[in-house]
């Protein structure tokens, strides 16, 4: 995984070791099968580590949008009732306050040193689980609860199992030609089911490389595509439209 914003790289071995450490830290907090962990983070190289760590603990990911209002956040928290929330920046206070309003005893884990939050880095450095241990998961276990966009009413949480993710990932990989030589640009938020599926769950099993982009814009998409020789890109619709006519495309 390559962090498009910082250039930081994580090998598959590092993903394994850090996600195992996070899984152990979550298990120590009593998080396991049937529990949910909220994740409100931009697309960085930390996202795959966190998702894998949650799954290896037997819990499910509840992705939260960074542009959600306080009310949208509170409503989602009240429905998924996570034990832990992983976030950064302004979302720390937003999640903490929304958790209080929703009546949830929520531990907030944050990237960096944030007052009143558990440092994420400390959890990623903890031991306790063998890095390449096979997780105890069944196809029927809950994997993720993304929320719909709300165009037909209030957003609804959608329950997807590991079987759902595995089947759809295999179908997409076969139909769109994802393999070990693929370089996938993740420019749609992992908090959206399209970003989580196409940019995370499809590339990882086939050994593809993932390049993350936290704030998508056409210039950065073109720059990262050229620099890392991207073969597959997931982008928001407005950027897709711009790529059809932007004169910078030919230069990249």
C-alpha cells in the first residue's frame, strides 16, 4: 500500500504485523464477534491496516463519512453502537460528542496525540497475535455495515458478510482484470461501499498494489497515475467527467 499524500509505503508483511497487533488490542478491550468498530478516516495507508485488524478480531467495520453532520454521525452511532471508533483530526470531538448524545460508552482511538483519545500508533505496535495467523472467520460473519447515500430517505445501514465481500471481490477481479500486476488508485473514500469494495477488498486478495488518495482532484489523480503507473482507478464521477476533456491528460 502506497500513501499518495505522503509517499509512505507498507508491505504486505507490515500489513499483517500491524493488523495482528490491532486485532490483539481490540480483543483486550473485549471487542470480538458481533461487535462493530466505527472508522472515520480519509484514504491513507492506515485504512487497510485498520480494516484488516478489525476483521482479524472477528468484529465488523462501520465506515463513517468525514462529511457527515453531527446529527448524521449521532444517528449512525445510535444504530451500529460501536465499542470503539478509529478517527483523526476534527472527527475526534465530533464522534466523542455524538457518542455521549447517543448514550454509548465509546472509546475513541485517534491518529496522533489527541487529548482524551487513545493513540492509534500505540495499538499498532502492540504484540499478542502471530502476524500470519489465520483469522477465525466464517462466510456468514458480519464484515461491514456501510450506510446508503440517503437519496430515497434517511441513510440505512447495510449488513454485508465476509461471504458477500469475498464473492463480489472475486467477481470484480475476474471481470475487470485485477491481478498481482495491478496498481489500483483509491480516490473514492473507503467509507463509501464503492471505495471499500473496488479499492480495498478487490486488490488485496490478488496481491495488487494500492495507492491511496485522501482528497481526490483531477490533478492529483493524474500525477499519481503517472508516477505509480496506475492500471485501475476508482474516482468520483465529476473527476471521471473531467478526465474526458482535461488537456493535462495527454501530458500524463
